[in-house]
């Protein structure tokens, strides 16, 4: 699963641990999401997009065709 979580996290100057604390998603899950090894649940998508201040469609562009 292609996503831009790492890109936007780095732009905000956040570590995975900091993003995990903000979103209440385990750091290990953040790591797996960034590498495409973890399914991103709808609630997590929302939390990540809010924390990174970017639209879900921008953060997860490959999902556009699935909606």
C-alpha cells in the first residue's frame, strides 16, 4: 500500500514516536504503515491526516479508486 505518511511526518519534523503519541497509534504500527506492511484502518487514516494536517486523499492517494 503506497502512502505518504513518512513524507508528511518528516515535513512536520516529527519522529515516529512523536506521531504515535499524537495519534495514539503504536510506533511499531506507524513504522509498518509507512512501509506499506500494515493495513490502515479508517479511524487511523483520520487521526494521521489530522495530525499531519493533510487530506486523507493526499496522504493515501492509491485509495482514490477504491471509494
